[in-house]
């Protein structure tokens, strides 16, 4: 499968944009729960639109699934970019942690499912490398403020996302709420204190700039 994304016209009406967002959200949810074989009519039902509306935005199912992945991947990269652009590096770091955890909770495993179904859809390695570079710079800048623990390493963020991805709840809203609590706890753990305690040794989770294969590609891994 070659990831071909549907282009969003600049003058798309607000109601059409809302429909598009609902369709993409429904696609991610349906793909995770029902697999790629889920019919367009079921996606349309979940999005509360007609099948014709789905096809109007995405002429083929391949385009729909690829766009759903690309849309989510760009959201992860945008969060990292916004964190780096924050004039207060520590604030940028904290907001990035909060947003990445919540986005992953909303993702509900779609990115991992997409990678498993379409391992050759796009250059995942390049996306990982770019996002890891941004994450490393985010850590470096936050350390410069003295607010981030000096022993924080890139693998700490990877460990955080791996743990956040393991959150299971009875409803999507509960999962998001739990993820927000987890992010708040992580920020407290990352924050330096006048006399920070020594962290246990950090095992090597990733060689160089690569990450575990089950790591969600649309996140810090790009």
C-alpha cells in the first residue's frame, strides 16, 4: 500500500471540515476495533454521516485509511514542534508531555495497528529519526532552565509513552482522564528539586535513534 493522502481544500466549509474530522476519528476507532475489513457504511455510521459523504472526502478506502494515519502522525509532530517553539523551554516540555499522552490515549492503538497492517506504507524510520531528534532537543532545552532533572534521558520519554500506552479503561473518556493524571505524575517526576534523588540506572531501550517496533510510530517516533 502506498500512503496517498486526500488533500483538504483551503476553502472547505466549516461543516465539511467537521464531517472530515468525524470521519477520520471514526476510521481510527473502527480500524482498531474491527480491523481493516470494516465497511465504509460502518465508518459512516460511527461518524454520523452518509456513505456518500465519506466517498466525497475520500474516493477510496485506501485514501481514507492512509489519511487517517497521516493526520494522526502530523498531530504528534506538531506537538513536538509547538513544544520546541515555546519561549519557556520548561513550559514547552510540560505541555508536550501532556499533549502527547492525551493524543496517544485518543489514538486508541490506531497507529500501531496501521503499522502492523501496512509495514511498507511509508518511511517509518525517517519519521522516527526526525521525531526523536526533536524530542532530544526538547529535553536539552528544558535542562538548560534548571527545571528538568539533569539525569533525564531520551529513553525516559520513550518509557513514559510505553507506560501511557498500557492504560486501559472502560470508556475512551476514562482512558483520557487517566492519561491526564499519568502525565501530571510524570511531570512531577521529571521536575528537578533542590536536592533531587538519584534515579535507578536506565537500561538501554533503543539503539541509536531507533525505537522498539511496538512503539507508536506517529508519536515521538514520528
